[in-house]
C-alpha cells in the first residue's frame, strides 16, 4: 500500500526544541525516505481557534511563523504539501457527519482533552465553560486525517487518543454505510521518552509555550545562553556526587549531544556515558556542563535560525507554497467528501440515481 502521511500543528506560536525532537526531525526523516504518495502538513488554524476564539489575530500571525520554522528545519515544499486547515472546505462538513457517530460520553472520556481542559482552567458555568468546539476537536481531527485517507500520522503520544478516536470513526462509518471509503490510520510515535516529552528549561514539565519554559528554534545566541544558564540545577559542593536522574541539563544532553559534540567542545570525555560517570563521582560543577550544553544547542539551532532568517526575506514565496498546497489539499479532500456523501446516500445531484428513483417512486 502506498503511504499517505499527514500531520499538523496549531499555529499558536513559534516552534521550539520540544517540537524539534518530538516531531520535526522525524518529519524530515520521513520526507527523505521518500516512501509515500503524499506527505501533507496541515496548519490547524481552525483547531487553534477552538480555544482562541477571541484572538484570531494570534492564530493568523502564527501561520507564517510556523511555516518559517518548517522550512528552516529542512522540510521541502517540493516533497511536502503544506496547507491551511480552514482553506479546506470539506473538513467542517466531514466533521459534521462524523459528530453523529460519536457519543458525548465518548468525547468527554478523551484523556488528552480532559487534561487540556484542566490546564486551560475552563469553568463550569455557561459563561466560562469549555467551548463545544474544543471538546469536539478530536472529531474534527478525524476529518483532517480521513479527508486525505492518511494511513500514517506522526505525532507525540499525547495525540494517541485522537488517532484511536479516528480509527473508531472510520470503523463505524464503514460499517454503518457498508463501504470502505475511509482508511484506518496509525500513529508514528517518537522513538524514545525524551523525544516524546522534552522537559522545559525549568525541568518541571513538558516544554510548552504556555509554561514559558521553551527554547525556540528562532532564539538568538544570547537568548539561548541565558536560558541554558537559568536551567534548574541542584545546589551542592563541587566535590559532592552529582545527580543525573531528574537533572534537566543531562536530559537535554541525552536528547542533543553527539560524540562529535564531545570531540569538539568537551574532549576530556568521549561520550555522554563517560561524562555522566564522572559527574556522579563528584568534582564536576554544573557551570561546565551548562557551558557544554550551550555549545551543543548553539550548534543545533544556528543553521536553523539562519535558514529561518533567509526564508523570512521571501514571504511571497511562502505564501505561494501555502496557497498552492491548500488548493491541492482542498481538491483531495473534496474528492473524499464526494465519496462519503455517496456512501451515505446524500449525493443527490452527483448523478441521476436519486432523481430517477424519486420520479419512479411517485409515478408508480
Ligand atoms: N492536535 C494536534 C496538536 O495539537 C494538531 C493537529 C491538528 C493534527 N490536526 C491534526 C495532528 C491531524 C495530526 C493530524 O499538535
């Protein structure tokens, strides 16, 4: 079977190192493997609006910011179809039909939605409660995925409940309407825990814009340095043994430091295992380790930042990519919508079937 790969992001801010290790790197790998018929990246503006209804300008402004990050990490518009969710008119219509296949208790059980509702602090009354559109977003995400008949969806494991929900919708739809129009998908997850959930610079939680603990792919040299220096470390006398577990500096080194980095910036040690052993023995201060981490992160981010600056000088080019990509995606999704309506028997004027059937019924 030919793979159709689809993934997306909400345009609510620039992308950061958590996005980089958690999904962007993987996308570039998939792109370069060339084992697909379509690789589609959706900028999910409509989904971003489900909890930003009062702030459309934020969503609008971040469409290009996110595109700049995509291009800067090496995603190639010749290989990837980039599109804007709200430009694809079939999506809300598919969502509307799928909504009838999912019960309210099933939607409310979604653990990711539950924790997001908590995190955003929605209230319980009619004014402050969670918007219907927000609890519904897994169903609209099922429309995103099925509209393109995607079989592979690269995401972090927090999105697994959405993929499961999508599969349930596909099965219900195909069973109820006795069809095979919709395609079952599976997730492609990051291959290790650190990549799946890179902690923020405060070491406490996942890197996330709302927690203000991010290093952005667009951060300048000084900002990166400051953020690395402000990373949490456990106070101790230098000769005392250091602790690796829960030490965010070492978590970052695990995610980013290569043996080449050691050779270049910390030749006293061959690799991270050796450094960790020395650190655990004692005698190694956090200052030196942070300096190394800073060297590593500067080397990772610098080419990305530079490419980002170059691309930002040619916004018309980026707009053209998005416009063309959205047009293409719109046509693909329209085709699926036609098939869906046909399977449901509500494609009244797509052919003569309905007309003939009704004329015959009343002429007998
Ligand atoms: N919910 C995803 C996120 O918050 C973004 C998204 C929207 C998505 N539509 C998608 C991801 C379709 C994968 C497939 O990151």
